[in-house]
């Protein structure tokens, strides 16, 4: 009787254990997770970084490195993923955990950015701590990266492209508001003044500043002084200025942001092609940029402007921001890809003024020296490094426009305020996922993986290179996942 009962208890206990969540006995603790995050970050800061800054990819032994293109060992990259990405996740980790080790790391990254800040207040794509070698690098490397025309010349100025200047400035703003350390206030205000100074009277911004006009390519004018929407230049500057106004309280920041919003209204092309171009010349005519970005009306830019205008109405309550949206939606609806051009895309990236014909860039050759780009309306043979066809959800945008239009100004502004106040949910991660991340870290604290880079002299036809290395994007994503896990434990 006693033996049978004992056996029954064992069987019952085993059955209950099978019903329990299997991670409950091995889930990483908050302390284990935080220590893993610190181990990874200590490796990045103390071993991988250059004076606290980063590029995007490294070989495992750190002997080679890449930003958007091959980089020197003395370089850091500002555009993401790079220096700003690492600084931001360190600061977020400090704010969420109170662990001052991560604040010190964020400050080291900020110091690298401050060292590389241009005298005018902005940032270039990259910073070189040995600037005497920069000219030679441009001649031997950057100028031969076919298709990266933004790297063909050293302009000696700053760029808003790819969120470069605004990303660095916004990180300094967040760091200053977290610490109130006056050491960061001076470079922060210098950066904000740069955004104000570079704004044209009509409200838009150039791609680069201080202005340059002397680096045209293949017969095209230097586009970097043009009013620029491409890669979110206008929208990014507006939202940064609003954030500065909300946190620093200077009315001039708000006024400049509003001028940027109204520039979207005045730069809309008239009917029947009531969209927006990626960039405009100084007479406010649609203009081309790089050799594969022809003068055109751009459905992708138009979609972004429509969404931004609805947002500007919610920010300001000014219904003037809604007036041009119906015409823009009508144009998008009437300018789809011709039959047979693509089965899974709705619009061309570029549309010819006056005709609504798609404009496609093509290229031939094996390098910048013997190659060329050309543009026509024939689908196929696309460059490979730039999308020529896109998807635009016209019906979805029209539905959202009707919803926003039906709101009163007060209702619209209340919705915006609620959106701003809402805290984004941390990314979900199971204990098994976190444990796998911890286990996949090597003894140094590195996540080593297969990293791929393209042959930058001709990334369409020459083979890619794959090697064991370190990817900043992986580090940042893993840190975000583990931070979300910590936050969910609370």
C-alpha cells in the first residue's frame, strides 16, 4: 500500500510538472539579462569602438570595417546603423534600468559625435579621427563606389540625408534632457541653430549645408542645394524642431517647424499631377538628383507627404493642410503602372511630368569608369541598388483621409496628444529567446555571425563577400529585445 501510494505521488508530480510552463525553472533573471547586456556593450565600447563611435559591420578580428561603403579604421559612421544607434540604445537602457554604466557608455558615444560635429553645427555621414587621410580615401575608395554619387566628392559640409544630422542632434537632445549636463547643451544648441540657419525662406531645406553647387554628375547640376524631400529630410527636420520646442521652450523652433509644414502645401505640383517631387530646384520646379533619380513626380514622396499633411493637421488643427490631399489621391489613383510592367507593384518610383509615363533607370558597364546610367520607360534591367517600382495603398490612404477630415480641429489635436502620450509596448520576447541570445554570445561578449557585404565597385554583377563578423544592427536589435524582456518583467 505504501509503495503504490509513493509511486502514485511521483507520477502525479511528474504530470503536474509537464503542465507547468517549461521555462519557469530556467528563465533568465533580470540580473542575468542585464549583466549579459553589459557584457555585450562593454565589448562594443572597449574593443570595437573607435573613440566611442562605430561603423556598421566588422570582420571578426576587426581588421576590416564598413559603413555604407568600406571605411578606414579611424572612421566612425553617423548615419544608422552606426554611432547614433549604439548611443541611443545605451541611453534607453540607462533610462529603463537606472544602471549608470550604460549612461557612461552613452556619454562616450556623444563625445565622439561632438568631436566630429562640423563647425556649422551639423554632421557629415562619417567622422574621421585622422582627417589627413580622408582625401586619399575619397580618391581611392569612395569615388569608385559606383552608384554612391553622394560619396564621389568630399563636400566638406553636412548632410540631412538618411537622418544623419537630425539623428545625431536628437540623440544629444535626449541625452541633455536626461542629464541636464551643460556639457551637452552647447553642441545641442549649435545643432539646432544649424537646422534653423539652413532652412530656406520658403520653409524647405537643402540636402546639404553649407550650400555647394560645384559637384554635378554626368551633365546634371549639383542637386545637394535643392529643396529635398527624399529620405525624409523635410519631415525629419520638422519633427525634430517640434521636439526641441516642446522640451526647450523656444518659440523660434515652433515657427520654423510650421514654415516647414507649410512648405509641403506650397510645393505640391498642380493638377492633374497633384503630387510631390523628391526634390525641387530653387525656382520650385521638380528636379532630378543622382543619375538614377530623374526629374519627375514621385508616388512614394507623394504618399509620404499625404500622411505627413494629415499629421500636421492633427498637430496644429489647421485644415489648410488637408486641402491638397484629395487631388493627390486622385493623381495616384490615375497613375498606376501600365499593364504588364509588374505583377506585384502598383506604381513606378518616378513618373514623367505631363505624361504619367513611368521613368526607369538602367545601367550598363562593370565600374564607374566604363559604366553609365540612362532613363527610359521600359521595365526591366533595373540598377539593382534602387527600387524602380513600389506599392502605394491609395484606398487605405483615402479611407484614413476621410476619417481625419471628419474630425474637428480639437478632436484632431486631442488624438495627436494621445498618440504622443502613449508608451510603445516593449518588444515581446520569450525567456527561451533571451536565453538563446545570452548563449550565442561568445566569451568576449560578441555576437559573431555571417556578415555579407557587396562589391561596392559594382554590386549588381560582382559577387558578394560573406565572412564571420560583427553587425551593429544585430547588437542593437538584441539589446532592444533584452531591454523589452526586462521591462516586461516589471
